[in-house]
């Protein structure tokens, strides 16, 4: 694809180092939340655990859906950079007929920039969960932190896997092939702004009837 050759990737860029940065900005929050949860959630009933776990997973998936649909695919004056990077660059770098990463440099256009991961995890997710801890209970805030930080990290992993070469051994598993195909269809020019916004689990695409 000519656009790949025209697009400048920083000299010395490494997809592996980029992913390590994403990991280093995400997993400490998961671990910290888990440590706090171990001490705070001992007296909580099974019903409460199930309710809040499902609620946080639905919220995390809903945030993924909403940000993808209404920020990354809609030009907003204050968030124009996100639209440009995703719609105008990522979707030109990878179209539905060629979504495979050919080298490590392609992950520059797949993974969130590390500064963006830090902003999301420490500027949005962490403060929200600290507020939950204060007003809803320590264990609820800790659970929210584990799930929120972990879900975003999982989003980055699953999105990267969707752009692996089709011959990768992971695609021997049917569920992973289905996730990849769900995302591949999102890269079709006629669908990208209207369909298949979830990546990890297409629950909100199903509920809001945007699943192609």
C-alpha cells in the first residue's frame, strides 16, 4: 500500500519497545488494584462480586465502543488529533483487503502512543476509580481499577492480534478468527464509520445493532 511508504515512522521506532511501554503503563494499575482488592473485598457476597464485575465489564466495553465510534470516527474540535490518527492514518495504512502488519514499524499505526496510554490510565481511569473508592467503597474502586486498566490493556493486545498475519498460529482458534474478521470488516471503507466498533467482545455492537 503506497500510503505505508509515504507515512513517516520515527527513526529507531520498535514495535516491541512500544508494546513494553503500553504494558508498563497498564499492568501496575492492575496489580495495585488487585492488592487493594485482596484486603477490601473479603466480606463481600458472591452476588455483589458478580454484579459489579459484570457492570464494570459492560462499562469498559461501552467506553471502548463509544470512544471508537464517536471520537475516533467523528471529527471533534478538541479531539481532532485522535480522529486524524485513527480515521485518516490507521484506516489508510490498513484497509479491509490488507490489514496485516508486515513489520514491527506497522505497530506505530496500531498501538496507542504511550503518552495516550498514560493519559487514559492515569488521567481518566485512576481518578475515576479513586472517586469510586471514596464514595462507593474501597473494594468497588479496586475492582473497577483492575477491570478498567486490564480491559484497556486487553484492547491493545486484541487489536494488535487482529493485525497479525493470517498464517499466525493463533488463528487456528475459531474465536480468534471471528474476532479478527469482525475487526477486518470494520476496515471496509463503507463500514468503518458505522459498524463493528467493539474489538474485544462485540457486546455493544450487538445491543446497538451496529454489528456487520
